[in-house]
C-alpha cells in the first residue's frame, strides 16, 4: 500500500496500531469503571445508611427528632 510516492505503509503495522488503540481504549474503560466503583464504595461508607440497629432500637424516635419531618 502506498500513501505517498516513496513512502510505504506496512499493512501489518497498521493492524498492530489499530489493535493497540483498541486495547488502550478498553483498558481506559476498565480503569474508569474501577475508579467509579471505588468512589461509589467510599461514598457508601461515608454517607450510607447504617443498618446495624437491632429490632429494639430507638430508630423511630430518632427519626421523629429529625428536622423537616413533622
């Protein structure tokens, strides 16, 4: 394949470059997904609900004391 006179492009080289670009694109997607899940886990630990209250906990009394709910 000739692009310019005197300049030759190897087809195998082009396929290798396309493969590398596709591989890098997939790796970037995986990194972004990992970072998003990590951020979600950190925010869940920070601002998530605490479900460790027992059956006899004063949860409803605490909820009544929250401003804006009565």
